[in-house]
C-alpha cells in the first residue's frame, strides 16, 4: 500500500475526519457510482444506514448531515461549511433531496436515515447506502471510514486491500527500521526520502505547491479560530476561548521564546485551541492526520514559524514531509482511527508526527527524528476516545493543546540525544495497536465510557 503525504493531510470540514469527512466522501463516491451506471434518474428513494461508532456518536459528529451532503454531490474539500445547516433544514422542511445536485428524490429524515446499534465485522465506522428504483434496488454498497478521512468499500474490505494505490516508490518502507536503513544507505534526510517518494505521483513543484496550500489552509483555520467567539454548537454550552486568549497574549507584547518559555507555550496552546474550536464548530480545516487531532501539527508548525526568524516555506515542506513519514508508519502498522484504537491513534499519532516534523526542521538526524516520534507516541499510549455528548469538544480541544506542547518537548529531548534509545518507534506503534485491540469498545469513540459518562446531570 502506497500512502502519500496528501492522503494524510486533506482539506476538509469539522468536526470529525472519520465521522464527517469519511461519510461525506463515501456518499459522494456512491453518487459517482450511480452516475457512472446512468442510474441517477431512475432513483425513487435513498436509504442511509449508520452502524457501530457512526451510529453511536454520529449525531454529535455530524455524520448524518455529512452523508446527506455527500448524496447531494458535495465533497469535504469543496463544500462550503456555512451552507450545510441551511441546506439540511431546507431538506427536512421540503422532504426532498437533490441527488448529485440535480435529481430531486423524496427523503424522509426519520425513515430514510437509520442509526443502528449493530456492528459490522470489518470496522466500527460502517455505513450502507441504498438507492431504490420504483420496483427494486438499483445499487447498494457498504463503506468503512477507517480514520483520517480514508474510506474503503465492501469489495475492498472483503479483499483485505485497504487501498487501491500500489504505486512503486523508490524508497518504500513499512517500518521505522526500514526508513532509517534507507536514509543511512542513501545519505538522505527523512524529508528528502519522502520528497523522492512523492514524485511517484506528482512533480516537485506540484508537491511543494500542494503542501504550501495545506499550510495556508492550516493558517486560515487558526485565523478563523482567533476571530470567532461565542458558544460551540451541540448543547454542551462550551465557550470558545481562543479569541480572548489571543487578545490577552497581544496585550503582553511580543513574546521572547528564549526568555519566556511560558509565554511561548501559551501561544502553542492558543494555536491548538483555535484549530480545534473551529473544527468543533464544523469549519474548514485540515485532517492532520484526523480532525479530532487536527490542532497538534498546525500548533507546532505555527510555533516554529512564529519564533524562528529564519523560518521559510522550505521548512514547511520539510516539516510536513517528515511528519507524514511517521503518520504512514502509524497507519500501516496500527491505526489513526479513534473508533479502532482509541485516542492514542489520533492524538498519539499526531503528537508523534508533530515531534518528528519539528525535529526535522531543527536539524535532527534520522535517528533523532525517529526518537522524537517515539517519545511523542509513547506518552500517549492507552489514551481513550471518550468525547462527552459524542461531540469533538471535551476533552478533545484541550487534549490537542496538551499534545502540541508534548510534541515540542519530545523533539527537544530527542535533539539532546544521539538518536539511540531503549524502545524503538516500531515497538511503540505495535504496542499502540495491541493496546487498542485490548481496549474495551466503550472507550473507542462510542461515548459509552470514561469522561463521556462522568458528567452528572443536576
């Protein structure tokens, strides 16, 4: 399986990559299949069936709305987040869905969108889409949202192939040990090796331009998060804090990262809070590698760009390439899905990726970069995914800020060493996989355990 940096960093919408971005993409793919088969016009009814975690926390994560928007032909990277609410309300009032944006089909929200407690065997995030004609089923397919916006259908799941991309890469690797060996053998830094692999899909100019577009989307997300105030949607009455914190920090004057570590840390917290508040509100953001952990990598990269006067666009490219190398390892050998392994797979992976990216641009050797990622992931092992109310708010927003600071510390510790350490990144990733397998389902994005059930109603 060949995974690109652009598979891990995708522009989308909040609040969840597995529960919002993935289902919207699945529904859009389903519509595309209808279009290819020339089956749009004969459709007389549609049915959306959500299973497992998509059912358990789907309402809080906007899965229902995302799936319907996908049926209307929308994609996460193109859909205007502000248009979703009004269009869904109009659909509910009129009882009709504009399939692929052009074919009007009756749609009863209560009848045609089903939340089922059943779990399908392949993955907890499952959904089945069915298009009915006047007398029979025209087309149906089951999709699995496997984390980070990645989607596989029934056929792919049955074949065991998570991805159809089998591009030949010049430096293919399936473990951190292989990655380090390739870097040593060919005299490459991790970002250089990743750049060479990315050229299997696109030119260097396209790679750099694409990564800077990702960076701009991250910056825009932070800026939006710093402007917006008020209460986050969903019913928990969680207030946005980033805008007020930003004003407070500006009043303190320009911070000096060398002389005021605490001030620098507050800026890191600010960047992470801004992203994840915007994500919780359903805004435009970047999966990095998921929505639930979307604030960590942007916060650390903003930290580097803000406090390093010599920082440049080349550093952005190298940071994201190195971070993606670690994300690829986590995805290949464990999971980045909270519904599959808990939040260690989301926040833990993002923390490791951010630590690796920062270490890379600070001049780390490949061994030091691997050590930074190992530290970042090791100290998130066992982290449960237990969002209160099924919303990506508590503890998710603060968790990103904490992990961003942890990633910076991991990079600093690794740079003080020589790259040699007791436990390898490969072992930590395997431990994350095994811990996730042992973890009870109620701690894996179902909101049936942990903090999710600790709130006492008065």
